[in-house]
C-alpha cells in the first residue's frame, strides 16, 4: 500500500471514530492591555503595603500578595482592579487650568503661501 493511500485511510478512520486531534483552545484575554491594580492594605497591614498606597501597577507587573517583606500572618491585603493605569484628569482643561486664547494675527483667512494664490 502506498503512503498516500495509508494516510487517507488513517484520516478517514480518524474522522469516523472521532479521533481527529482538536487544536488547543485559544486563550481568551481577560483584561485590556492597560488593566491595572492597586494594593488595598488590610486591617492589620504591614508597612510595605502602606508604601504602595495610591500607586497603580499594570497587572502583569504588580507585586504578588503577600508582599515579600510582609510580616503579618495572615495577610489581608487585596488588589483593587482598574480599567487603566492612569488615574484622574490628565489634560489641562480637565484639571482646571485654562489657557489664554491666541492673541496673534489670524492667518487662516489670509491668502495662501504662494504669490499666485487668490484665497
């Protein structure tokens, strides 16, 4: 029996018996690219937990709990999840800093850069 025929028979037998190899399922992303966490100290937290208060870490780079220097047993610290690593307003107008309007000459209504431009 030639190789092609043997492979075809093996494939058809696998199809009939359901022995066909299934590809492994693709892992589903659980969070967005910028998913972040912050550490919420527990009731009797160590000093290291308080040192990270208010800091956000990308999920992949966050320190594991309990922290390596934690001396409280059992550790009751936890993560708080955030959609984005950035917190609060970032733009001047969101912060409340108003910029002065432009006081220079308005150039958008003047004619073009070339000498023969009419508009």
